[in-house]
C-alpha cells in the first residue's frame, strides 16, 4: 500500500515543494497550514507520517505533536524548524517525535529520515501484530476443552492470572503445562514483560546455578565477563521452572531463598540483586513420590504450592478429543493455506479409543501427519500411524454398508437417539448437563427428547 504523509507547515511554498518532491518518490502527500487543520484531517484520514513545523501561529509544533499522538499513537512525526535549540529538540523527542530536522535541510537528508521513520513504524506495527497474535493464542477462550475437568482448570486460571500468587502445575508430559503457564502470563498485568521458560531437566547441573542466577567475571574458569541469569531476564515478568523436581536439592534451597527475599546473588558475587519475578513451577512427576524420594524439598514445595493446578491427561477427558481434532485441523490447514480437511467417522472413533500416552502433544503430531499425508479432503484410517489403526473402535461406530443400500435418515436418527441416551446416563439424568455433553442447547435437547419419545426421561436436579 502507498504510504501517506501529511505536511503541516504555514509556509505555502514549502508545502507545495514537499508535496511535489515526495509524490515523485511514490508517497501520497497531503498538506495543511496549521495544527488544528492537521488534527481535523487526521481525525478522518489515517496517516503514516507527519512532517510538522515547530513555529506556527496559534498551535505550535510541540502541541500539534502531542495532539496528533493522542489521536493516533502509531503515526510517526518528524519536527522541522528554522529555530533550533537543544532544549526544543530534546522536548520534541520526549513527546514522541521520531526525529528533528533543521531548515534549510537537504532533500536527500529529508528522504532518508522519512524512510527510516516509516521503516521503524512498520517494525512497530509488525511487533504489535505479533504481540496481539500471541495474546489471542493464549487467551483462556482459545484453550480447547469442554470437559468438566478442563472447565475447572479454566475457572481456576481465570481467577489466578491477575494475582501475584505462585502457581504449581502438575500433569503428565504433553498435557499442556507450558501452554497453561503462558496463558497465566498473557492474561496478567505482567503480559508486557518477558515470559521466560526454563526446562530444569535440560540444563547440566554444573551450569544451572549460573543459568538461573547469573555470574560475575572471574567466578570460575571461562567466566570472562559478568552475565545476568534467567531471573534477571524475566524481571517484571514470569519465570516458568519446568520439571522443578529435576533441580539439584542444593539449588532448590537457593531458589527458596530467592522466592522469599525477592533477590538473587550471582555466582561469585557479593551483592544481592533485586528482582520482581512471578514464579510458575511445573512437574510431570507425582509430587508425593518426589517428596518421599527427596528429589523435591518439602520447604520449597510448600512455597511453590500456593495455587496448585492439575492438568488431566487426554485419557481423562476423551470428550475433548473431537474439539482438539477440529482445532488442529484448522490450524494446519490455515498454515498450509488450504481448506480444512475432515475426519472420517471411523478415523475419529479410532482417535477417541486410543490411550494417548503422549497426551495432547501426541494428538497434535498425529493430526499434522494426517493432514500432510492425506491427498483428499477426508482423512481416512490409512493416514494414521499404523500402530494406532489397531485401536478397538467402539461397536456403535461400525456401520456396514449393505449391498441393497440403507435408509440414511433412519440410521442417523438411531445413532442420535443412542447418543442422547448415553449422555443422559453419563449426566446422571440431568438434562441440562446432558445437553452440555452433546454440545447443544437445552431447548434443542428437549426437542429431540420429544422427537425420540424420551421426553419422560427423569430430569434430576443438579
């Protein structure tokens, strides 16, 4: 798109000159003679960059700069003036100007400043877009799961995110602990500061203290300069200590002191360093067993276990599998720029029956593989890993196509009636809960009850 420049100057000849010169370089140029005119123009028309004269009757350049930034904080502003002082230059930069040019300026100098200002603006926009994308990716609304266990997790996280409380995440590998930690961070007041994940199992024990707390020059062989640690890198933000039980116990003691005092001491250092970091710890091990074996210090556990959130395995929330499958299908189709594929019923049934030792991470990998290998719009069993195809498919999903054909409407009604009965049974007779399990409205569920002669089914109270 053609970038738009607004020239704000009370000198008509300069306005006309800049309009002609910059238009030749491919910019769309508009000109106004005063600050108020610039504000009126910007209120109706988006502008990428504004060239603003400092000395103008009525509203001067600095006031115009402030008002333009109030209207649109992303617009780049370059101040130009024939009356230069160090104080006004510094003030203009403090108010948000990109640069400051002295009249008379060379055209090449002006063009260079404009190109740099617009490039800086493009980078700002790209960073903003990426930040918004990240924030949207990790909002609670985009975390997939309608099962009761996941709803409990979401409810807890939505209350915890804005607090300063330390959080302990437990669950098997692949259940989404890192994703949940990012969700806490990006839904908290710390979201504009770093999120720093640390896998305690992946760092050699002899290097872990330096990695976490940093070191000073000369602290050990090879320490040729001061190096800040990950605590300082996460200052103001969130530090995820994944696989916390893999941390050596002597470092756990130092970590406990850092959490209690909110300060760290670099290796070889004599002065403590203050840090403001929220800690989220995670482990895939059984906490009770880790405490009994001594791999997790009891005093550290009680310090970390302010808010404990246990993530269920995929086996414990099989009703979420269709939702997760649909999410991953759309994700990989979008990445490939292709229409989203669908799963054959027997394929979905196979996925629902599989034990998923690798949890959600394994399911994501399987769907990515299937989307890549399946040439058609429907993913068949042949696109699943061979070891997975032997999973027992529930009998209710097996439909043999008879040679004489079948009545599709009657078959679908039978399947729907069967599923409604199962939902009622699982919900303990609570019709509203059964409707939730089927992902339908209570009104629609009641209609189907009457349609299939199930209207007399008992409606227990929750």
